[in-house]
C-alpha cells in the first residue's frame, strides 16, 4: 500500500504537469496547432487514467479526438481546465487533500 503522503506528492506533481500541459494546449489552439493540442491531451489523459481520475481522463479523450478530427477545441479546452481545477476541491475531504 502507498502512504497517503506519497499519493498527495504524486497528485501535486500531476496538478503541476496537467496545468502546464493544459496551458501549452491552450496556447497552441489559436495558432491551429491541433497536433500539439492532441499530444498534450494524450499525455494528461494517460496520467489521469493511471491515477484514477476519470473526469479528467474523459475530458482529455474528448479533446484528443476533436483535435485529431480537426474540430473546434476551444470549448473542450475550457471544460478540461475546469475539470483539472476541480480536483483540489474534490480531494479536500479525503486523505489525499492537496496542500
């Protein structure tokens, strides 16, 4: 079993990485770099899936698919950002509350 402190450390690193990758995707979208949007979503999706964060994983999957299809990604990027930023509040009443 993994100690709660270790899980929190992993989640903090996930949040930092997810926020940075989301920002990169947000910057790439207006420039039309949908491949970069897709790659960033794919990377966040894998980490979210590994950590058991289905809302973030599903948001990434939708974004990844839209970017691959050349569809509009703005609303999906916004939704993914909301899902990422909701995590600290969702975890706040658990043993894995973020600092």
